[in-house]
C-alpha cells in the first residue's frame, strides 16, 4: 500500500455561544482536515484545530510542506515517517506548528494501518478494555453565571455523565469556591468533579484556592499556574492533597519528561495535537507508567480512544462535543463511560455531507 495523495480542507465550527476561560475567549474552532489517499482506495483521516481559526492557514501550510515525506510511502512504516519528519523540522523547532503537523500526519497513517488490517487500533496496539471513564468538558465555563452552571450540570447528568469539569480562575478565590459549591449542590456527592484553572493563578494563590476546595473531594485540579512554570506546578502539587493534572500544553515525550523530573503534577494530560500523534502518545503512556503515573487524554476523544483502549494507565477521556459535526459516527456514552468502537482504524470517519455545509476558511 502506498500513499498517493495528501489532501487538506479548512473549515470553521461555530460554538453555540461565546465562552471564556481564564486564558481564552472562544467563538469557534477552525479545523484542518487531513486525508491521506492510497493506491488501495483506503483513506486515512485526522484533524487539527485552532481556537477561533487563528493562524490555521499556517498549520495547513506546514502539513502540506511535509508532503514529500508522505507521498509514495507505505503508511505501515509510520515510525520511519515520524523520524524523518522529526529530523526535517529540527531547524524550525520541535514545538508548536511543526509538531501539530507531524501529529496529524502520524494519526492519519495509523488510521490507514487499522483500516488496512480491518481492525480497530486499540486491538492492534494490544487492547486492555472496551470502555473508558469520561467526563463532560463542553461546559461549566468561567463566563457562566451560577444559574447557568446549575442548568448545565443537570444537563450533563441527564446525558449520562458521572463526572464533569468546572472552569475556575476568576481572580476571586471565594467566587471560584462558590462555583464549585453550586455545581456540587446540583450533582450530589457521588458525581466526580474536576476543576481547570487554565493557568490563571500563581503558585501561592493556587495553593490557597486548592486548600479551600479540598472539602469538595475533587478528582483533580488542572493547570493551576502557567504551563511554563514547572517550579510553580511542583509547589502546588507538593502542597495539596488534591491531585494536580497538567501537560496538555507540553510537546512530545521530552516535554513530559521535564514535567516528571520536576514533579510538576500527579496526572499527565497528553494532547494528541501537541504530543506528536498516536506514535508519541503511546511512548508518553509508557513513560508515565514507568514513573507510576496515570494519564488522561486532552481533547481529540475520537482518536484518543485507541490509546484509552490499549494503555492500562489511561484513567479517562475528556469528552468535548465541539467536533461532532465532523464525523459520521457518534461517541457512545453510558453510565459515565465511552465505548471504544470496534470499527477499523480510529473508528471514526469524516461526514462528507456535513463538512460540505461548514464554512470554509
């Protein structure tokens, strides 16, 4: 099997309404959809995204600029392709746009490998489960009032979620505590709550907030301080009983190794677009396991399910519904778990009819 064509499309997915975190103001997500066509008629699919579509064309240019590393290649040599691109991007850097392009190409190659074998990727990787705990992450935004938090928390319960994430980092410790208290009152004590501060505090403020929140039995506190502040992360991690989750902003196994060395968190959160694709995420899962750490994947639930189904130390999948319109298949949620599909490849394929109706960028 040989790859004969690399094709990309840029589309915009509007969010139902503008939302904010301590770090972002968001109105839409712009997506670069990648298709790798082969001489056997199979197509490998993957995507990357940017908030509000900002600089999406730069990401697209980087993917297209790596075409000569793909065309004529057998996708089964995915590690060889990965290493060749890694070497090529050295002068440009091993973070940012370069890694996003590598990640997307790598994931599309793996999708082809699964489709060629007629097997789901988690089976090829070595399956350990067919469902994985998930948590609702498409709401409870910092821009929501307490009344809106109550409505959305109940909606998530009605959808079958048994855990959900609240965005904090308002600048007021009491206000953040009140937000968690509001949601806990709606969902009760048996539902898992996670909080994401989106890098909104310094270490001292994060510790003060974390101590106030320990009464609410949180699953974790996420990105309490700026991503680059590994020392601040380590101070927060050491000071609190609540687990600290972080790593979504780190690139490749080398970024994750730096977090582990610094004792910057308890749970690693690799993001498929930043980590280096499925090839590198598997390496990160092994690295975490060797250090007795769990991982929980950030965004990209459709493709990340192959990791969740094959890595025993993957504790959960982040559920976001922003990208539903891209796919012909739905994420199946029951009793707080997502079913890992037994369809070939990643198990998800682009819905061409829906995509045709999306705004082109």
